[in-house]
């Protein structure tokens, strides 16, 4: 019985360590304005949209219509977050280059996501449902989301490289306070 409890306690500790790790990554993702892009563009299922969902993809639309405005939007988010960790001007410029590059990379993906959505709507509007076509679109959308996720993680790492370990720790602590969470260990 004691072994089971120890295993559970160790497993629980590992869970919270992983949670803190991913939450820290999420904070840096927010710096890249991924919080604005990823949930709105990929996290909602295509089927929801196909059946009349009215979710707005404001940031995704901004990337397509006005990439410069999207870069400015992301830049302001980075500036605001980095101000709280006393980042240097050089660090802010490096972070801006990371977010600008990410927006350039995500632009075509946002367009492809919209194409998938339109294809799904067309398929569902046909008199007969073609399950194979729907599955193909689903697989393409999953591959697109995987590619976007890889870009996001690479950008998170690039943003992390811009900051010192102390600044990353300060940023994580700030995000915990901002979200009303307790301190990390």
C-alpha cells in the first residue's frame, strides 16, 4: 500500500512539474501572440464552423488582410510583457523579430485553414455525405495544426533564448499573478 501511495505522490509531483513547464511555455507563447492565433484559428473544430458556428478569427483575419497590423499587434503584446521583466531594447527588438517571423510563417497557414473550412462546408452541403472526403480534410487540418504547433514551440524557444533565466522566471511569476495562480516552486 505504501508503494502505491509513493507512486501516486511521485506521479502527482511529475504532473505538477509538467504543468508548470507547459504553463511557462504558454506564457512565452502569449508573448508571440500565439494566444490570439492558435485558439481562434485551430482549436475550434472545422465541423463547428460548418454547422453554423460564428466564431470570429480576428487575429487570423488580421494576419491575412494586414500582416503589418498583425505584427504591430503582436509587437505591442511583447513590449507590454517584456516591460515587466526589465528587458533591454535589444531584447525587445530580438523578440519583435521572432514574432514578425512567426506571423510571416502563419499567414499561409491561416489561409489554408480557411480553405479547409470552406471545403468542409461544401462537402456537408452536398446531398450525400462523402465520409472519405471529410476524413481527408480532417487529416489535412490536423497536419496543418501540427505544423503550426511546431512553429509555435520553435518561437517559444526563440523567445526564451532572448531572455535571461531570471527574466524568464520573472515572466512566469508575473503570468501566474496575472492569472490568479499561486507561486511556482
